[in-house]
C-alpha cells in the first residue's frame, strides 16, 4: 500500500473514531418526547433542550474559538463554558439531593468539561423524568455551617434559564470567531438534518 493510500485510511479511521465519540455523548439529538405530560417530564424536557443546544453550541470549537472574546470586559468562550459547567453542577446536584460544593475544574480540558456538562444534564433530566414531584429537588448550598435550601422554582429561573442564555452567547461568540453553528441542526425538532 502506498503512503498516500495509507495516510487516507488512517485519516478516515481517525475521523470515524472522532464522529463515534461525538455521537456517544448525550444530546447529539434530543430524546423522544414522553407520551404523557407531568412535572418531571416537562422539567426533564427543558434540560434536554438545554443539553441539545449546549452540545451543538460547543461542537467543533477550536482553540481560537475558545479564546475568543469580543472585548476586554467580556468572557471568552471557554470562560462561558466553565460557567455553564458550574450551572450544570447545580442542576444535577439538585436532582441528587446533594449540597453544592465549590469544585476546581480548571485542570480539565475543554473536551472533559464538555463531556461532564453533557453528562450532568443527562443525569439531571433522567432523574427528573423518573419523578412526578419536583418539590423534592431543592437547590442546596452550604453557607456558614448552615444548609440553605431553595425550591425547584429557582432551578427554572436560575441555573436552567441562565445556561440556556449562555448557550446562545456561545453560538454568537463562535460565529464572531469564524466558526458558525452547524446549519443542519434544528433546535425546533431536536434533530440534525442529514
């Protein structure tokens, strides 16, 4: 086999492996909608929508995209990704009834942060989908040796809405850095057109 053919075969295998890894992450497409409407299913669907948007807002980001910021007062794309990771921790911890602790995610690579965020969202959505009583999912913080508790309502207008907001910022930032959002992605249907 000549070097050119060998190179093309290796390149094909690498690309296939990367595509397989991408599709193995949650939210390449949004899960099927449940047949019944209930509290848990509706809240889970909100997080599924967030996960799908995040997946595609962060898919294929380059180092130039991650470091991009429109001005000195703005966050870079990677700083925005760090913030969304933190929000995903609050979201999943609520569904696990765990107290939120400060975490140091600074040593994680972009791909590790992306994977962890998507897995957090998937776990949270699955936990919500399995329940019909959102009142049990409180946001818990430890402050001055006390546990402060917030109801699930704050999850909706707080971390979930905030993360959706920041996904939109990531799409704008990647467009500004010359790497636009995949035009085959339909956030309305939660699918990718072939």
